């Protein structure tokens, strides 16, 4: 399970690296908040990858540095499509893609966390789960703002706080209990 | 606010300034704002915890015994509750406290002069989070019922003083948001600790694992409406209210099951 979690982190690192390099993300002044979010999430996922791999090694296993194979092909296809889109559509697509991949990671950790027999693995996973959930919540809020404003120029700050529409105050948390339907199987990202 | 800070809040007295429309609509849309734990219950819960701690009953959770028909304020029956059951009781009490705090905080914020300047998304955020907490409390009590333990209907007595002090200090929407952030961070970190320390796959760990990220989501959007990066940040010294975005959820505000009377 830890190797699968490492593979999901490697996937997210690759996803944010590639999406931040898209021409749309480089060119648009309107994506300041999205860039901050993506850059911060990229840094977080690098740290998570290191933590999971150190935990694997401490338990006598082999590090996993390759992206999750199930979603890597999806990512490659999506990146190709995003590169062909208008800047506005591309940035919306980046948010949608990030929500999907972050949700897979968060739901996998919700499912895995209590299942580890190793206390170290449980603690490591629990320390990461909520951060991924916050990435998803922030992305959903950004998506709501993008839909409400034709050309959002906001950065995180008072403007963003006021840009979240009244009807979207709950957009970041659609359920009272976190779902696990997207959770990856335990051995999906195992080193083979 | 530090853990264990003494209660300073008496009944909150407010002026008659009208609430903003967003606040009013959020309250009207719910129709359930009187369901929550009352301020009196919180204050009694704090006092009752002391009494309950001194007079613990000898209930056990064997299936041959009838369920207790009353709930001792702030306690679970003394006997041999499992660690998971202790976590369930602690979780229910913290969720009850959150329901109470959101109900009272909404009322307080509605009556401030600055209510109309609230960020548009905040009323629905607070109302939805409040409803989530009521569902979380019910889930914990369901687990307690399955172990033939009485429901915990009172708020956490150890955290209530700090919450009452923050409630008494609410003078605008930001005060409500800061109170909410403190509660969400406390809840999330308590559940994170539970997942880490409970053994593999007891029911309580699974419940904690499905609730913890939801509290983190609440916190993320609270940060956003407060004009900050939407993620846990800073340090326990200021209740994680500002600073660098953290890559790992901290545990500085986590409550121990040993904090809970009778546990």
C-alpha cells in the first residue's frame, strides 16, 4: 500500500510539473491563484513522496519512484488535449484534472490509513490525507470562482475570499463523510 | 488560545444591529438551528464533567445489561471501554461542541455591525459545516450504541472554556471564522491522531479517517474566505491561523482521549 501511495505522489508531482509548464499557465496573468495552488501542491507532493518512500524503506521495502501506471496514461492523454486548448479552457481543464488526481490520492489514503498494521505507516498516511483533501477543496473553490467570474484575475487574499459566490460556500466539501469510491487497489502501484 | 485556558465567557450580550442578508438566508434555509447543544448545556457540561468524574458509574458494555437511559454530562460510563469507544465518545463530544459553537457563533455574528460585510460564501460554509458536525456526532453515537454505551450528547468539557471565550469575543464575521478554524483544526487533528494510534481497522479508526479530511476541507475554505492560502498553515502558537502552508497535517491541537472524563 505504501508503494501505491508513493506512486500516486509521483503521479501528482509529474502532473503539476507538466501542467505548470503548459503555455496557457505560463502566459495567462489570470491564473495567479491557480499557479500558487499548483506550485504549493507540487512542493507538498514531493514531500509526501519522500515520506512514503522513507516509510517503505524503514519497513524493509523498496522505494517506488514511478507514477501510478493506471493514471499515467490518462495524464499523458489529458496533457496532449490541454496543450491544444484555448488558455481559458486549458486552465479549466487543469483544475478538473487536478481535482480528479488529488481525489484519487485522498480517497486512497482514507481507505488505507486505518488498514496498516504498522503504526508508522498509519501516522504517515494520516498526516497526508487531510492535505490532499484541502487541495481538492481549494481546487473546487477555484473552479467555482472561475465559473462565476468571466476572467478572474485574483490571487489568494481578500479578493479571493470575497470572490467565492454565496451559493458556493459549501463547494469545497460536498459530503459529510469522505468517499473512498476512487481509492486505488492496494497493489496498483507496487514495485514490480 | 492555549489548551486548558480558563473560561471567561458569560452569556453573550449583543446589540440590535441587523444581520446581513446572507446570514439571515443561511439561517432560514436550515430551519434546524435550535436542534443543537444549548449554551446552558455547554456551561453545565463543563461543571457536570467534574461531578461525573467524581461519581463514575460502574456500567460495562456487556450485552446482558440494559442501556443506560440518561447521559452523564461529559462522561462515558466507567468500566472497560475500548480505546475506540473512548475515541468515539471524545469525537461525539467535540462534534457537539462544534454544533453549539456554530449555532451561537452565527447568532453572535449576525448581530454585529459588520455582518453585512461578510464574505459572500461564509454563511453557507458555516451552516453546512455545522450540519456536517451534527452528522459526525450522530455517527459516533451510533458506534457507541452498537457497543451498548449511552450516547454522548454534551459538548467536550475541556475545550468548551476556550470556545466560550472566543464566542464572547466575536465582534465581526472574522471572529466567527477564527473560532470555526480553531474548532475544525482541533477536530481534524484529534481524528488524525486517532487514525495513527488506533490499531488496524477498528471501526473508530475507519470513522475517524472518513471525517478528518472533511474537517480539513472546512478549514481550507475558511482560510480562503479569510483571505489566506486555502490550506493548513503556521503553528500551534496561533492556532494555525497564518503562516507557511504545511505539507503535513500537524497534531498540536489534537485532544487526547485521556482528556475526556470517564475515559
